[in-house]
């Protein structure tokens, strides 16, 4: 994530010396801090593994030969265009590509952590977590960026009926951070860093919504 320099330096140090269960803020530093928008695939591969990814986790991308040959692998399936490449931390077992979750804090894990490159440059980072982790994720983002700039409420249809959904956005240098709760299968929330105005991707793009209302904090 594109952090302010002083905060990034603090969180990077916290990531390197933290105990096995990192704070939510340190996980955000691990998944976003080093992987700044605009870096190359090679630069991303050289970053330390996020805590809790597991000893067999390796950085892999949808154009890697070992990944391409696996039909229906979870990386190639998420590529949205010819110039896109999706990367993640995975285990490669024969004809299986198994994505790893990482520790978020002592209670929760971040899953489906994805790094989307467009024409060789990092254009989006996103991960999911249980909807039960909302308070922890929100607190970590608030500590990093302050109160959200906008809060939007709408409704989303689920197999069990309509649910209220919230979308919070924090401005970040070079982009914006968005937290959406819930996203399909409606037991998860999604955190996404992308350039401002970029179209939704991942689970959010697949969900439908009813009428919504925006609240602009501080306006």
C-alpha cells in the first residue's frame, strides 16, 4: 500500500521484527507496503513473504509456465485482459496451484491475496477476510489513513434475501483503498488498493446492488 514515508518505515520495521502473529497494520504493510503500485513483477517477486503464508509458499504469476499448464488454475482464471497478469503466493503440487492465506492478526487471516499487473506494472492489490474481521480490518485502515473519506451504504441480493452492504474509501498516494462488506459468497469482506476511479474487480464486480447512499466524511 502506498503509505506516507514515516508510517511506511515504522510498519516495515514492525514487519521484520514482529512475533509470528502480526498486527493488522503489519499485515497491511506486508501485503501492500512493499508492493507499491507501479512496481514490476520482478520487484514484487523479490519482496519478503507475508507472515503466515507457510514455508512452501512461493510467488507465482498467471503467465508462469508451471501455472499456465494447470487447467483451471486460480490465477489465470482471474486475468481480465491480454495485458494483465495476476500474481499470488501459492504452493505448486503437480497439477495443483494452491493459494495461501496469510495472518491478519491473532484472530483472523487474509485470504485470496492477489496482485494484478497491467502491462508489467502493479495496478491493483486485493484480499478477502471473514466478515467477522470487519472491526479489526477497519481499525487497521483507520490507524493507517485516518477516517475514511467516503462511506456508502447500499443493499445486495443474496440467496437468503437482501443484505445491507457498506463501502468505505480512504485516499492513498497514487490510488485509493476500498473496504467492502460483504462480498460474495457474503461471508467475506474485500480490501482493494487501486488507482482512483479504477473499475471494481474480484468478488465485488460479481455482486449486484440496490439503491445506495453516500456519506462524505468531513464534508
